[in-house]
């Protein structure tokens, strides 16, 4: 290479000045006053992406996407090449350099490139009239270096040719750009090291209106992407470079159709893997809507997974956009689960549906996966649900919430169906889920279905795939079988409970056994069970005693004396009767005998005494479990007993006047009972101390037990309420 002395002096002097100005002591250009308000407002809430540039160098450091975002933030058009975007920002902030050299300097030159440009090694001095020192000589040198693959030298000389020797009348020919671009693109952009020079060449060609060959354009964009952070390869190239190349190609003549679907796919995938969800979806939209491409499912899957990973709810909604583009591209959601990428898309959709609490969408996507063919031996929905820990968690939560909603609506069929689907899809229901479904079935008296679900639960527990059902669940199912008259199922469930939990049961189990005996009026058997409970260390509760008294109220086998005796016995065990207990005892006295009427009058007096004390002092706990206030059924029983007493005096068993002034009085008070008119202000209240937390929990469990048993009782006469 030979330069004249004048040219060499100009290059050295100007380059040294540029180096000093740009790198050793950067010049900060004052921002015009018209921008001060804007900058101050932006400075009040700075961010990593929208911080206002304060110098020429700040703008030069911005990547392609950062330039686009800055342009949008200040209301500028965000379309164009890197140089165009930088020029807009520099002009907006008043940072354009005024020196000729600075205006012509390459915005992308690195210090190393400038050093190479200004190196004196190998330069010989010649006279300016030397014929080799002209445009054609340098152009020839560019072509020669390009043909030898010396892309760095060729790039440097191309810039020298463009900046110093080209003119509107004699521009750098298209062949020179293509020759250097081919040298840069060789060997995958020389390991992506030639990404920046290639980008600059593409932008220069587009600016000058040169058509860019399709093969070269696509090769440059694809090879600028790697697997490193930001899509780089050994810290070279990257997503921003690829996007800048795409913008340049698309703005060139014929560039609208120059880039292939593979190029867009590579860029979209790189954006998704880098977490740039919005940009990736924007590329997908362009491919499907504008270009009418049909990208492979793997590209959609990458974008959907990136959106689903984000904790931002907005990105969860972005997954729905991806699903929309999948359908717009011609894919059917009912078939895509046959391939792994399709399952990833559906799994991302389920994760997004869970984040948005859209249960219907999540279940719809799993149903679509189940319809896919070619997933044997497993079904598509099972593969989707177990494709990742995040998908498994989302599927489990969606089913749990859907089952909870079905149980709230008392829709036992839907609850059972969803529970079956959980097992089919490889999901493990929590104990609360099993319990909710069983209680809903029991509430609707579906004893066979409840038993089948319980046996499935036990089977999974034996395989280590679920926790063992607690005793309370067995009791609930057994009680339902009793209510429905399924004696064989009752025995079967009790046998399974003993094998599974190695126990005969708990309080509720014994109460259920009491109920079976009470139905047939076996008072002695009930007494034996109560003794057995005490021997087992279980203290009978009010449900136990009420059930035993119910045996005394069995039609045709009434035993009022034993009913009264059990009332006394329960009090000696510090168990207080409630209005259900009193009603059952009163019902036991309806056998037509005068002696039974006397016992009923005594029981009525005790009930009134407890009721008056309750009005004065209040009660602790559930009304169903603790209250002794007479209800409507109490008054019905009292009227029946007074009628029985009337029959007694008519038959001459008792004097009418005596009966009215003694035996009938408590019964009449029950009929006329109104808690608002009882004079109980002078009653002495013995308020118990606060119970411990364990005692409170025990009372709550007993309350729930009593309510459940009461709800399942089918005796229309409301005797033996259990």
C-alpha cells in the first residue's frame, strides 16, 4: 500500500485528533434547553433500558433493540437500520457532531479497527500523481483481498474506499460490497467475528439501493446467532446484530421476500431463549399473519415456554397469543400432542391457565391433548401433565380447584370425573381432594361410588402413591352405607379400615355401631358398646348417649325408664344433653302408659331448667351440639304427651285436676316456651374457664360428627337422632 506524503500526514493528524477526542477525553455535548424538562422527568425514574443518553458515546453504545426502545419512548419512528436509528436519537437530543470527520466517521468503528486503519506499517510514500493511487486501484485491492478471504483487510479498505474516494458520480459498486460480504460470511461469518462488519455492509447496501442476494442475506442473519447470552457466539454477533441485519435486508430492493422462513424461525427461537417474549411473539405474528409461513411447532413451543416461565401475568396471557398463532398457522390443538413440541405448547398453556386461574382453559387443553393419536402407551394428556415439574404443579392445582368448585356446587358427578382424570394423568390428589370428593358423594348418598373411591384411595396408598385415608373418612363412608342400607359395603369398609390402619376405629366408628343397634332397639347391645368404649379409653360423647337413648325410643320397643336412666348416667360422666337428646328421651315416653307420662314430665322439667340457664348464661360452641332450647319438634312431642296424659285421666288412671296442676305443667311450658319471656335474670351462671386448644379442637370435631350423623338420619319421626 502506498500513500502520498500529504495524504499520510492528513490521515495521521486527523486520526490522532479523533482518537484523543473520542477515547482519551470524551467530549460531552451540551443538551439544548428545550430538552431539559424531558430529561429531568426521565431522570426522576431511571431504568436500565430507557435512561436518557447524555453524550454522543452513550448513543453509540446502544444496541439495536435499545435504539428501538429509546426511539419509541421519545415518540420517534423505530424503523430503520442501526445508523438511521442512531441518527434520529442524536438529532432528537441535539448530540450530532459538527466536525466533518466526526460526521463521516463510522459509528461502529472500534478502537482496534481505527488502530488498524491508522497503522503505518507497510505503507510506502509515493507522489500523488502515482497512477495506482486512485479509485480503481483501491477497488481492485478490495476485490483482491476479498477473493483471498482476508475479510478484515477487505472490510477496512472498503470503508476507506467509501469514505474517501466515492462520490455520487462514482459510488462504490455493488460488486465490491458483495465481494467483501462473501468474504465475511465464509465459515459461518468467520465464527461470528465478522457479524458487525457484515451488518454494516448490509445496511450500506440497503441505504444505497443495492439488491442483496437472498442466500447471502439469510446466511448472514442465521450465522450471526449463537447459543451464548443474547444469542452471541464467543461474545460476537447476537440477537441485536441479527435484527439489525433483518431490518437492513427488508428495507433493500426486493427485501420483503428475501428472508426465508428458516431465518425468521432462528431469530424467534433466539429471542424466546433470551427471554424476550414480546419480540419473539412479534416475529411469530409477522411470520404467520404477514408472511403466511407455517413455522414448525418447536418455534411456537420456545416462545410459549419463555412466556410461561415468567412470573408476570401479562406474559401468561402471551401464551394465549402463541396458541392463537398455532391455530392460525393451520395446526389443530387436538392433534399437536402427538409430538414433543406440541406437548410443550399445551403444557405452557396449562401453566398460563393456572396463573390466570382459568380452570376451563386448562382442562380444555388437557382434553385436547388426550385426543391426540400416536402417544401410546401413554395418553397425550398424561404426557403433557408430566412433561415438567411446572406443568405437573399447574395441572394438579387446576384439578384441585376444579374439584373444589364442583364440591361447592354439590356436583358429585363432575367431582368424581375430575378425580378419575387426575389418576389417569399421573397426578397425585392431596388428602383434602380425596376427602372433598368422598364427602360430596356421601352427602348425595352415593354409597357405592363413595366406597369405590375409598378403595381406590387405599390401593394407591398401599402402592406408596398417596397418603392413607384417616379414620374419619372411613367413618363417613360407613355411615353413608348404613343410611343407604348397604350392609355388605359397611362390613367391607370396616374390614378395609382395620387392615389399612390396624385399628377398630375411633369415636365415630363406635357411634356408627351404636346407630346400627339403635335401629333395632337393642338397648343392651348399646350399653355393651358404651362399656367397650370406656374400656378402650374413649369417653362417649353426646352423640353416643343420644344414639343409645334412641334405642329406647324404637317403635314397639319403647323403654322410657332406661331413657331417663341414660340421661342421668351421661350427666354423671359430665356429658350434658342437648335438645336432640331431650327430644329423643321424650319420644321414648310415647307408649300410652301413665308411668311413662310421669317420666316425660320429669324430663321436660330438666329440659326447661337447662334452657333457662342457657338463656341467662349463653352457650359455648355449636347450637346443634350444645343448645337445650326447645325447638318445633319439642313442642310437637309435648302436645302428644299431653294428649297421652288426657287419655290417662279419661281412663281413670289419674285425677284430672291433679294431672293439670302437676304432671301437665312442664309439658305445657314446653308448648308455650318462648325464650324472650322467660324470667331467668336471677339465675346463677357457672361459666367454665377457657378450654385448651386441644379441647376446642376436640369439640369442633364432635360438633362436625354430630352434624354429619344428624344430616344422614332418615327416621321421619326424628327419634334416635344420630
